[in-house]
């Protein structure tokens, strides 16, 4: 197991290096970074001074090697707006984003698990149709619109939850619902299909012929094999959850690194943007490694080559 984990972590390092390369390349493919980062109408002498200050006047190869060295050290320079270490600013907001992401993942699993199983067990009945309709609505609803709707209903009219900030567990509820809505729809539909496929297998028919209660057949036999594609889909939803956190943090003024990234994009704060991209990629890689370990535990016959 440890050998497998180390190998997956090594793959993660190469992924982060690839992300760093594309992050550097996109900045320069968009044109002169100095012109793009400074406001319109900036005098040419100020642009040239800024270019020298940021090291943008050096050859591209030298800039790239220096950038990779900075990435390895976790140094992205000072924020152009806050005049503080860019990586420190992002890491300061990381715990809040991790709490929101964890709440969204937990909500996705808790909501999709019973819904998917119920839809499969009651296939073709009103329960199945209601669950499938709800899943499609979750997938189709834009996050920003859902966030505004939740603010108006549960924040302004009912006053149950705060509409901004990050103090206490109540401030996590509405943003977590926004982030989890899409994954709930995807996971529910996948789990329904997986359970239905498992229910027609020979080992399920054998269990039924032995007189095993239907509840035990579903939970003990069919559901365990259905969990393998469920965990696979959950790992694929991590990117959606991280991306959805940016929308939710902006709508609810939640103090996470996603909101910081939106502010950095608005202010053309390149060091903060680059630090955010790398930290976000590292979080996705770490979560996927953890889910790969879970994948091995629930499916011991599966081996990665």
C-alpha cells in the first residue's frame, strides 16, 4: 500500500510541474505581461520600469527557470496590491476553503447516497422519477443563481443563515449547498445506474435464492460493488467542487482563497493568481491520491499498473 501511495504522490509532483509550466506559458502567450498587468494609459517609462522590476526584460528561458525555482521554494514574490508575500496570502485563506470543500463533499455524499439507492430500488415508480428530476435540476442550476436564491429565501426572508462571512458553521451551510448541487446530481444518477447494474448480477440472484432479506441484498451485496464507480466519480467531482467554491465564495463574500483569486484577477495581481493556481492544483492532487487509496480499500482486486 505504501509503495502505491508513494507512486501516486510522485505522479502528483509531475502534475504540479505541468500546471506550473502552463501557468507560466499562458501569462506570456497573452502578450506582454507588463502591459497586461498595468492599467491602461500607463506611460511607457513606467511600463519599462515595471518590466525591469519584475524581471520581465530577461530571456524567456531564464524567466522560466527562475519561476520553477520559485515554485519549488513556494516563493511567488509580493502581491502587487497587498505588498505581502503572495503564497502567504493564499495559504492564509486555504483553511476556510478546505472547510467549505469538506462540507460540500460531505453534503454531496450524504445527499446522493440515499437518493441513488432509493431510485434504483424503486425503479420506474414515482420515487425514481422524482429523484431523477431532482438530479437533473441540480446539474442544470447555475451556482450563482442558486446562491442568490438561497440568500433571498434563507438569509433575507427567513433569517436562518448568514448571507456573508465565514464565522461559525452556519455560514458554511448555504455556500456548501451551492457547491454541492452539481456533484449531488452527478453522483445520484451514477449510483442509481451502478446499483441497478449490480442488482441483475448472478451473485445477487444467488443471495435472493438463499432467502437473504432484500435490504441485506441491496446494502451488503449490490451496494459494495456499486461503490467503486461512485468513488471514481467522486474523485472526478473534486475539480468541480474546487471550481464551484470560487463562485460560492464570491456570491457569499466567504473569506476563502477563491474569493481572493477573483479579487486578484480583477486587480491583475499576477503573483497571487499564480500562487492560487498552484495551491488549488495541489489540493486536487492530494484529494485524488486519498480517494485512490479508498478505491484500493473498497476494491482490493483492483491493481494499478
